[in-house]
């Protein structure tokens, strides 16, 4: 059984991190499947999906590390060529990847207690970010 | 067809790397599926799944690079707030991601000869680490 | 329904980036499935799969960042032990991961307009690189 839905969340950019765990769980609920996988995939090349213990101190730590890894003021050929100043966003996104696949059983996502599914928007401006969730199971 | 099993392995932390390829292959065998995918997902927010040529020299190289990327003595808001000193573990885990999905055909994982599926435990202490393997196929 | 095919592309190494979006879309077309997921997985431990806005300036930016992250002349125990000088390739590959899973609907990959699926070959020589694409859907 396959059930797909698109999520839309508002993001602030510069690796803003948003928790979508509850929304993904709700989609699994609407699918009616009890066992399977949920593929969470962000549409666009300047954002990523991962898991994190979603608490404010750690969220800032991860943003700091991403800024250290590819600073938002870094020079990039992409920014110079296209003038949109988000080369750093693309680099962060390609490194971290565009999606993850999470198993579920008895209708519930299999996650640790302090493990949430998050969208990390690396772009350099607020966006309405679209995420596709494809549920496959039975 | 869907078949899920939980693996449990003992890990030493600080990005200790353990090979679970044989265990994943055994789960595929028990599923009875010949063609499909295996989703390998670590439960918790301080570990990752990836592939590597699992040989001791390279294992040390990867641990060195992770230590360079996010040193275990780095200051973090997470560690200061919660006192568990594993901010670096979370940062490494969120960067690398919590799981991978590997295809199989004729009942066998599709991997290179020198490519193994590994759990990388970034936490700062030994753990009994749980990994869920969801097999989907026919 | 499950449909698997192997892609083979020629790569130049040192994190050479090749666009395989059209080939993955063609495999979905041959599968006959309209809704589902495509798991794109590289066979071997010195390459990665991700998405990127595939344009020449950004491709060079990402290669530069990978060279900064794990320089091709870095010393590694792997290279010293085995003499194949590609420790950096393995490190880059294990960090980025061996594959991604992309959803599709109405027979078409769900991607942003400027988001392409790419193989990044980190090895230190040209290769004929094999990628397995497993399509699951209905």
C-alpha cells in the first residue's frame, strides 16, 4: 500500500531546523498502514532532512557547526555566477542529503525518545518549504 | 512483503564502528524476499548508519576525521545545558544521518566486495545500541 | 511491484559529479509504476549519491569543499597500509553515504526544478561506476 502527501512548512533559512515528526506520524495514520517505511524527502536543493534531539541548545550547536563548515559569507562560484548568494546553502544541502527513510511498526514511527525528524533549511531567506512523505506498507 | 527485526549490538562510543552486514543479510534471508530493499535505521540521536570498507586502518581514519570535524572536547550548548557532555555526538549523528536503504536481488544485498554496512556510535560511553531493519520486497 | 536495474557511468574521480536524473526517470518509466520510491545506491565504498542543482559553478564549489574537508593529499592509515592512496575517497564516501531514496508520483520523480540526482565519485582514478536503482511502487 502506498500513500503520499506533501507537507508545507515555513522556514527562516540559514539552517533553520523544524520538527516535522508529528506531521509525518499523522500521515502514517491516514495511510492506514501498520508496518512499513516512510520516505521523507525535501523538494529543492538547499535543504536537508535528518534526525536530532530537538531541543533549543542542540539546535543552536548544529547551526553553529554548519556555519563553521560552510560559512554563509563564504565566496562561491555559484553565488558569483547567479547572484543569489546561496552557494553555502547548496553545499550544506548536498553534503547532508535531501531525505531519510524511517521505519514504522504497529502504526508508529520507530524513533528514540529523544529523536525527532527535522527539516533543515539552509537557504538564505524565509521560504515555504515543501516536503513529500511517501508511506509504503501494509 | 514486509519483515522487520531489531538488532542489538554493543558499542564503545566515540564513533566506534561496527559491521552489521551479515546480520542484515540474515534478516533478509529470514524474510524470504528475493528482490527489494532493506532499510537500516538506528534508534537514538547519537549514532549513524553508513557503508565503509571495513578494515582497521580505515576505521581509525574515519574516527580521526570525525574527531577533527566535531572534537569530543568541543564546547556545546547542549552539553552545558544538560550536563551529559555529548553535544559532539549529536552533531556528528545529525550530519551523517540515522539510516540508509540498501537494495537486494536474488536474496543478496547489493554491495561492493569491499563495502560493508556499519553502525557508527558517536555517544560518549558504551551502549547497547538498537537498530531496526525493515525489509520490503517479494 | 519491484523493478531493479543497474546503471553504469564513466567517472573521473576526485569527487567528479555526474547527473543521473534522466536515467533514473527512464527506469521508473520501464517499471510501469506510477506511485512509489526509487532507491539509488552506488556499488562500492568510494562514491556517494546526493542531489544538487547541477550547474558547473556549483559543481566546482562542492568539489572544493570536499577537497577542504578531506584533501586528496591527506595522510591516512588506509593509504599507508594498502598503498592505493585513496583514504580520502573512503572518508568522503562514508560521510556522505552510499545512496538516497526519492519518491515519485504520476510516474515522475518528485524533485525541485533545480534539483538533480547525482553520483559523486571520490576515488582517485577514472572508473566505470555501477549504480543500482530499485523501484518499488504500483
